[in-house]
């Protein structure tokens, strides 16, 4: 039988044996999760820098304002910027009121445990889970297989609606109950209290949600491919009801599918414009959210 | 806006009140109800429209569509087996890559990172989800694919070639493997931010208790954090899966449009969503269009099932 080592009170406090092994395991795991976070940030940085560097080379004022050349050769993306803005704006005009109304119904009106509210909640979840290309095919059938910018707006509205409804619901749920009780105590009708007290309080959060949804829809390409694929990029089209409208995502898609090297360098410029707009929208939405949270004292 | 809430919807916070109120109440309530009903009608419309357009293909090919591997208009024969296989392989591979990374990121953000770092890195990871898929696909085909062809495929083949999953390197780099990598970039922000919110929701008494008993960081994670949040993480992963299944363009650009079932991940393949994106602008016959709708129907059913299962798991086992 071996002797126990004599206890030495002056020995430095270092982990030995089993504890050391456990600490090593723990350290390795922490290192791995640090690396994982690094990879994610690295990928984002890589994409942004790549697009920035290659995009800035072609970006210029005339690139943003002139239209593409007559036969697809070079030129700017003015018509596509206008077209994309129109499509997304019309989509948002459809989705935002519907989404907010759905949220108001679910939070303010629906009786607790109402089956309709459960169905609607599940339905919104389902809509959010639809592959966007399926949404495109659905609208394609609805508009009897005729392409137009407005058809694309409808599809984008279906992408945005569940997102807006969800964030609006969350915001409405964070509004203090005391506010509703106060308006009730004053004898104010429910509709008045919603329109003049609850919605204005929730506005910051709702707008944030809408901006995030719009940013998401602006980059959506799959439904546009089906609904708004035929257009003449050398020509500014404002009539979104009758024609295909030039748009940014599809210019990227078309060039990526089989573009000449000159086309490809243009695409970096388009990607920069699109990514830039989307990231700016995202960042400003976050700033807005932080500010409205502070104002609500949350 | 808490991302946690997006997989744990709360019931209405307000007890129902009576609405014997004014005309204004009736009007606003009617408008809200109308919006809700419109959403439900649209959902029914989606199912109807997709089935109606797919029905000629359904009645011609029946369930054989699922197992047939040919997609040839000139022979009037369409089958989805290659695409179903490709969808399954790329989604699963993307999940295999994305899940450990996402959990690592979430653990870092929830437990390890100092507060200022967390405030910066968290939003950056979420912003990864904002990159449009077509931009990601474009970078995938222009930058990633050549890089993978030159530097990754060779080593993969020599190290893992014996599994049969990684064959000889090919020139272009567009393959099921590349598509899975791109997909995992799209899934990571979803799974990571949902998991981070879940990890943050673990009561600190539990974590502190474990630490007071002498547990190391890893033992706290393995013994307390993961077990209490496991079902939530599973449902987050399934939401990511739903995203991967339905992604069309990024995959269409990087998967290479293969037409045979191939165990070799470094060969081109195809997925259902990608096939629709590639073919829709070149549809020549009505039968092909109907077959594309049939593909969309399969995609819709799988996608909705995944999504609802994810939310069901989250709802059932949380609370």
C-alpha cells in the first residue's frame, strides 16, 4: 500500500488529475464554440467585403441612373431599381395593413381559446413556412399564368404578411395591460382605444417589423422568376399591372445563369446595391427597435 | 423583438371582453376578422391552386412520379426521384454542418461572450439571414465553387474517399456538397439565434447551482443547459430544415443540375425547388408545367409538415 502524499500547504493551487481533465474538456468546448462564432462572422464579413470590393469597381452615378443597353449589353440599372421599388412597395401596401389587422384581431379581439384564433395562428405559421417558389407558382395560377409586376407584388405580400403579423403581435403583447384598463376606465370605446392609444404606442415596433419584412422581400427572387421574368431592362416600366417590370434580383439571377464576364462584373454592382439596401434597412430597424424599447421603458 | 417568441407563440394576453359596444367597435372588429379570414382563404387557395394545376400530372403518373428518375419532355415522361433524393441529401448534409456550428455560436453568445461582444456578434449572426439567397448563390458559383474545386475536393477525396461519398474531384465545383455548404450558411442564423434565446432563458439559479457544486462550464452546459432546452433546439433545427428544403435559387445555381441519383456528393444533383426554378422559364409543354406543380405539391406537403412539427414540438414540450 502506497503512502498518501504528504499534504503540503504551500503547494500552488493548480488543478490535477481528474479536475485537470475536466477543465481541459471544458476549455476545448469553449474554444470550439468561439471558433464557431468566428466562422459565422467570418462568412458574413467575407460576403460583405467581397461584394463591396467587386461592386464598388462598377458602381457609379450613371450605373444607378441609366438603363441597360438595348441588347442586354452593359449599361446601368436605373429601370431595375425603380421596378424593384415599385414591386416591393405595392407588396408592402397590401401586406402591412392585413398583417397588422390580423395581429390586432389575435391580440385585442379574439376571445381566449377561440378556435378561429388558433387556426389563424397556425395558418400564419404555415404561410411563413411556405417555400417561396411555391408561393410563386400559386400566384402564377391565380393570375392565370400571365406575368406582371403586380403578380410579383402579390407574391411578395404573401412573404411579408406572416412576418409583419408575427412581429406586430409580439409588440402588441408587450403593451402594458394597465394602458388598456385605463382607457376602459375612461369609458372609451375599444376601437378608439386601439387606434389612438394602443397602436401609437406600438408603432415603433410595428414599423421595425415591417422594415425587416420589406428587407426580406426585397431580396426574394424565386417568385419573381415565375411571375416577373420577362422584361425589357433597357426601358423604364411603371405600369406594373400590365407588364413585367425590370427588377434587381432577376438581373443577378440571369447573369449568374449564363452571363458573359462583362455581365458578371456588372452583377457585383447590382449585388452591392441590393445587399447594401437590405443591410441598411436591417441596421436601421434594429436602431429603431432599441429606441422604441427605451421609450416604452422595457 | 424576441426570436424566442417566434417558436413559442403566446396565447392572447387579454381576457375577452364583451363587445356590445359601438358601431366603431363592430367595424374595426369586422375589418380585423376579415383580414384573418382572407389569410385563411388564401391558404386554402394555395392548396387548391397547386393541386388543381398538378392534377393532370397526378392522374398521368400517379405515385410512380415519386420513384421515376427520368425528366424528359421529348418522351413525355417526368419523375421526381432524382430531385427528392437531392433535396433529402442536401438538406440533411446542410443540417449536419449547420447544427453543431449553430449550437456552438449560441453557446458562445449565451454563456461565454462578454456583454459588449455579445451585443455586436449576435446581430451580425442574425444579419447573415438577411443576405438574399440569389446573392449567396451568385457568390457560391463565382467564388465558393472554384475554391472548393481547387482546394477542398481533393483532400476530401483522399481522406474520405473510401466512404464512397466523396469521389474524384471535378473541375467546376458545382455539386451537392457545395449546395449543402451554401444552405448551411442560410440555416445557421436561424438555428443559432433561436438556440441562443433558448439558452438565455435557462434560469440562472440552475446554472449557478451547478457551478456551486463544482461543475465546469462544459458540465453546466451538458448537465443543465442542453437538457432543459433540448426540445426547443430540436424544433429550431427543424425550422432550419424547412428553410433548406424550400430554398430554390441558391441551390439551383450551385448544385449543377444533375439528372441521375449519385451517392458521390461531389457530383451535381438537383432538388425539387431548384428544378422548378431552372425549368419554369423554359417550360415547353403543358404536361411539364403540371409536373412542376406536382413537384411543388410534394414540396409544399413536406415543407408544411416540417414547419408544423417544429412548432408542435416547441409548444408541446415547452411551458
